[in-house]
């Protein structure tokens, strides 16, 4: 029992003792190990597992017994500093005691690492890469002997004064040669007289006046940067001091102001080819300058141009070279007399220097591009040898292929640069497109610069054959275009990546030749080489003879009708236009020249646009060739729209000058200049004056069918204008001048006093102003008179012209108010083939019109009326007033001088006058100074000359009753009586004032009529026996209208009445004058009673 009872307790005690020892021992080991680790971390200022060593670490870490200071690095790497990205995360080290630490704002200037924004020249990614690359720049100790030797060689480039100073360096003694420490960050010993003290002792004002590139030690973010700044400043100052022989090293850094120099100085750095080889700091060899990291910051005026060199050129050179940052390169002080000489020299050779500098920049960019893509040349050579050896190719073939790949590469590069991919797949496709574009440009450069340079024609640079001359010019054009393109690529940071930094893109097409597929015999059956010149077949851009509008690479298929054979190949379509041509030309060319044709507008030169059929649904352009062949051009949607848009725009532009149905060309000229003014944000026409514009004016007419035959009515004008073919982008203006809107014009003077005409358009659809400058004043007058309707056509003449007192127009509502304030001046009647008023054609006349002038404009009323349509009336009380009744018309033209009338008048004329007479009948009232002007106007209007015009005191008409032979007289009081004559037709016209039976009547007088006169003490009468006439018209009930008040002379009413008409005058002289105008002599009336009473 005891043994059994004690056994479990003893076992539990032993188990507890064992477990306690086990856990206690583990805890002690863990704590001691953690304490050792903390000690190491405190000493190294961070956890040991986060320390990245440069060398290769052993597989097993050594025991941390003691620190081996002999193998430790002198300076920590940039990744080990607190500013590195690896320490930005949360540290795993124990929390340190931060008691006593405070936060203050610093007075130091911020560190500028680059310039951003939409207009920045360097992308943000390149700024970051450049900052990371400058963290550990290679620093090399200079070799004094080598430095002195190179300085002596380049001293003459600084001018005579600097060369003399450099050659007389007797006081300069180079220091002893010392061993240079090896390693990535070798730091030389800095003596007490180092420039560090000079830099640190500068005043705060000097710190603020320094450029951003030169920063003090407080601006640095790491200890390594501060040490490197001290090193570079000291070494740079030492070299400058030795080169310039200056006792004070700070003179070249702080400038003459800090050293107390009184002489004026000027820093002169010209970006020309003459100082390309001049280093920016004296005493620094060119290799040191070229070894600087490339910078993408904007070039300041203090930065001189430096040629770009590859790092391989100086990496293996003997002797150490020195890298001096741009911010520490001092400028060269130049004396005032030297500055004057330099400016005088540059003023004499400024043009040549700028051109040479541009060529140097282009060559440098082309060399940099060649260096980056030169590794592809081997692939191109292997590709050509496998397909067609270069030895079997002519110079023309190679230049043609070079043109092909340059155009293709440039077009694809532009597309890739403009593209903004949003998805990873699109970005990958854009990257591949850009890489292939670089490869295509490399093909062109390889063929042009490397392959064709071995040909004798290129080496001799002379050719007597015109075709070879064109080939040589095309090759030179390719080189020039490559130079310009690479300059743009370098300026915008679009050069291909360095082959060391980026691997070769997989899937690039290195082939040079583009071969067709199918039956090539189809090519020989057609004459598809209408374009002979190589520069015309593949134009690079605008030339002195042609404009280039677009190009595209498409697949073409040559087929024969009812035949299965076909031939497929890639072709280039270029849309061009000659400077003397008004239509575009599409040039289709293949790489090998088998397809080389053009589509233009001249049938005598080959294919025209009429032979082209557009298949919009299939995006195919079908070109019909002779003998049943067809060329199918397979385009993508964008290319098809582009070609169709160009062709359609050209058709619409050219159609403006073409005569349309119902139009007649009345004026054509070449304007000296044309200017368009529009207040809209996007005007359809450029605002600059366009010279030598083609100008046409068309008269619009409409033909209507009538009982008398077809009639031609005026419906306004149309103005068509095309810009000169010498301008690249053809623009057109197609403007209608409708009779429903007045013509607003103004006479101006153009450049050099040339006559100009201003036209203001405000027709509801568009609102703008145009100014047409003519070569001759007669052209301006002719155009203005045509537009206003007062120009004399062929066979036309002014048949009547006289002053006028007033003119008004009235409709059913009364007089129109817009004409009342105008000051009327005169009228002019224009008609065709004028010999005599009585023989002029007034009815159905397409030429008869009256122009009424007023101060500031005119009204042109065309009188193209049917028989019986023109009616007139004379006033009984106002003898110089004439009224004309007109039916609705749409051919009146109103014109106003824009600067001489009120702004409201054109709108009122359009909305009140022209709209009213176009929709309803109207009454025109003319008032003249005397009866003579009235009779002239009436004769020109109607063709009836006025023989007698007077006032009768009574006008009696005898009426017989229907059943019984009893006569009743209609007696009208004061009556205005006229006798008018047109050739052999004589009419009597009577206008009544207060006559209940009518307002007016007219009838024809014949020579067989009997006229009797009688006299009394107070009255003198004349009776027309058994006159044939029609009774006056009376107003029919309540019907509104004034037609019954007017008479028609060309078609009088049918004479249904046969009664006596007696006219009584106040004086015998008036009666006798009236009797003389009758067609037959009068006789004295018999005293016997007449049978008819």
C-alpha cells in the first residue's frame, strides 16, 4: 500500500523536476542568444539580417565572437543607409528610446531631383533612374601628367588670351604621384586647405544666389552624398586652379563680384559647331566630360553643347579620368575686348554656324541611333543573303527598299507614340510595334548608310543619267529624313533602348525583301509603271513641286475577269497633289517596282478617278484596268475612310466652281487676295489672307412653264471660291445670295491701294464677312454691278434715266415703313436692244428692270411679267404720281452700303420689304419732280408713249336701256385722261376720282372712229360717236383688292359696249390738244338732234 501510494507522487515529482529543468534551460539559452543579437544590432545600427553586403557571403555565417574590422567596408552602401527603400518599411529591431528627441523645421533649400508637369522634357521614370544611377557615380583619380597634356592640347580652343595663360604656367607644380585606393568608392585624402572649408564658409546670401544644381552639404540626404560632394568640389577646384593660374581658387567659382574685380566680364557660351569640342570646365579632358551620366533636364543658357560618346570609348583607356558633375563646372570669364571680338566674329558667321550646329546635332543623333540598333545589322545581312544577295541588287533597288522601310518605320513609330494603351495586352502590343518600327528604321539606315555607300555612284557623287540622279537625290533625302527623325526622337526621349539594358525583342521581322504571291505573269500583261521617278513613286513629304497628304500600306490583288489566276503583294498608296493641279493623285507602288501606277483626273495620262469603285461594306477599292483586269486594294477601316474622305473632300471642293443646273457663269477672275472673318470658335476658312484665289459668280435662274411658253426668272446669285493650288490645304466657299436678303457691301482699299470689296453675309444660316481684293478697279465695279443687278449684259442698254422724288411700297395692310426714311435719288431703266420705247419689249422681257438708287444703296426691280399682269394708275389730284400694281415676285434685289446705313435697315428690308412682295401683291408708288419724268418712266415701263395727258371736267358715257330705246348717261366729274400710243395702237385711258361705277377704264381708238367737237360759253367738249369700249370695273361687294383701280395697257378689256362717250374740258386749248392726239380728224357736231341721245 505504501509503495503503491508513494509511487505516483515520486513519479510526478520527477516529471515536474525534469520539465522544469528542460524549460528553464531553454529559456536561458533563448535569452542569452537574444541579448547577443541585440548587442550586435546596436553596434551595427540595425538588424544583421537586413545588412546587404556587396561581396559574396559564405554559406554558413561565422560565429559572432568578434568583429573583423580589417575586412569591414569603410563606407556603407546606399542600400544600407536610412534613406534607402529597404528601410522604409517597419523595422524588426527593438524599439529604441526616443526620449529627448525633438522635431524642428529646417532652413535649408529643398533638393530638386527633376522637373515634372505636362511640358517636362524628361519623363518621371527617367528622373528616378538618373537619381538612382547618380547614387554611386564612378570616381576616378586624375593623372596629373595626362591631365596637363590634354589641357595643353585643348588650350588653344579657348582663344588667344587663354592659350597664352595656359602656356605660361611656370608657377604651377603638380603634386607628387600617390597611390590611388581601389574599390567602388575610393575617397582621396582631403587636406586642411580643401575647398570644403571654402564652401562651408559661404554666406547665406551666396547659398540663395547659387543655382539649384549646386547644393550645400545640408541638402544631401545621405552621408555618402556629402562625402562625394566634398570630393568632387575639391578635385574640381584644384584642376581649375592649376589650369587658370589663379591664386585664389574661389575666383572661378564665385565670379568677379566675390573677388572684388572691377572689370566687367561676360560668360559667352554659343551652341554652335565651333565650340563643340571645347569642354565646359578648363583642364578637364574630353573623356571625363563624356563619362558623365546623361541628363534629360532642360538645357539652360549656361550649358554648352557636348557631343555624345559611348562609354566603351573610354572605359578601357589607360590612365584615370575624372568625372565632374555639371553643377560644379565653372564658367569661363572672358575679358570685355575678347567678348567684343567674339561677338563681331559671330555676327559675320552666324548663319553658317547655326547651320553647321544643326548638322552636327543631327549627325550626333543619327550616330546615337545607329549605336543603339547596330546589333540588328547582322540579322539584316543574313536575311538578304538567304533571299536575294546584295551583290545582285542595283542601286535603284536598294534605294527603293530603303524608302519603303523608312516610310513604314516612321509611320508605325508615329502610331505607337500617339497610342495610349490602357490594358497590359495593349501595352505589350504597343511595345512590340515600337520595337518593330525601330527595326524598320534600322533597315533603312543600314541600306542607305552601309550597303549603298560601296557603290561607285555614291563614292563619285556624280551621275550623268537622269534616272541615276533621281536615285542619288532619293538616297540623300532618306539620309536627311533619318537625321531629322532621330533628332526629334532624341529630343523627345524616344530613342530605342540601349542593347545592354534591354534584350532583343522576340518576334521581330528582320526581312528586307517583301515578295508577292501568285501568278507574276499577270504583271507583264499590264503597263503598271506609269510613274517613272522614284521620288514620285514613294514621296517622303512635301516637295517644291508637290504636296503630300497621306500614305498607307495595304494589300493589293491583281485579278483578271473570268480567270482564277491572281497576284497578291503589299503596296504603298501615297496621296499627292501638284502645285499647279487642283485634283489629287493616288500613287500606288510596290517594293520591287512591279506595281507602279497613279490615279488622277486627266484621262490622257492614264487611269482616272472615274475608274475607281468604292466598296464600303468590304473596305475594298476596285481599280478597273485595261483589257479586263482589276486591281483590288484591301484596306482597313481607317485607311478606307481616309482615302474616301480625301476623295470626297476634293470632289466637293472642285464642285464649288462647277456650273450647276439652272446657273450661268457671269463673272470669273483670280483675286489678288481673299480674307475671311468669322466670330465662331472654329471657322471653316482660315483667317489669314489667301492669295490668288479662283473666284466665280453664277446667276441662278428657274424656268417655269406658262401659256405663252417657258419663262426664265431670276433667283439670285451663287458665289464660288477656291483657294490657290499653291497652298497645301484647298479651301472653298459656296455662298448663295438669295433675293430674300439684301446684299451688304462696302468699298475698301487693300494692300498697296488695291481695290477691295467687302461683303457681309447674314442669311440666317451663316454669319461672316469676306473681303475680296481685285487687281483692277474695273473688276470690282463689274462684280458689284452684277451682284446688285444693275450691270449691263450683252445687248443691254439704259433706255431711261431721270431723278425721282420718292418711292414706296404698299401691301394690303398699308405702306411699308422701312422705305420711308430713305433719301431717293433717281431711277434707271435697263432693257435689251433699245431703239425706241414703242418698239422695246416690255412684256415677257427677261431683261427689263428698273434700278432705283437711294443714299447708301439701291433697289433693282425686275419686270418680267406676263401679258395682262402689269397694271398702272395715275392720280387725279397729284399729277406727278404713278402707281404700279405687281403680283408676288421673288426677283427683287436690295443692296445697301454697310457703313452708310443703320444696322437695322438690312434686317428690315429682308423681313418687311422682300418678304412682303414675295408673298402677296403690292403697289409701287413713284413720285417724280415733273410730268416729263413721269411720262419717261411710263413709256419705259409699258412701251406706250404718252401723247396727251390732261384733266377733263366731265366724262359722260351714254347707256341704252335693255328694252326701250331710252339712253341714260353715266357722268363722272373730274377725270384724268391720257392718250398713249405704241406704234399703230392708240388707247384712251381715263382715271376717275369719285365715280360710283368704277375707278378707271381704257379702250382702243381707231382711225375709223368719228370724233365731233362742240363748244359753249363755259365748256368745250368732244364726242366719240359709237365708241367701242368696256365699262369701268366696280368693286365686287366686300372683296378686298385694288385691281379695279388699275388698267392694263398691253391687254385691254374686250370692248362689249357701243355707245357715245363725251369728254368735256374747261378750256378750248386743252380740247384742241386732245383732238390732235386722236387717230382721226375731228368735225364739228351737227345742230340736229342725234338719233342716239
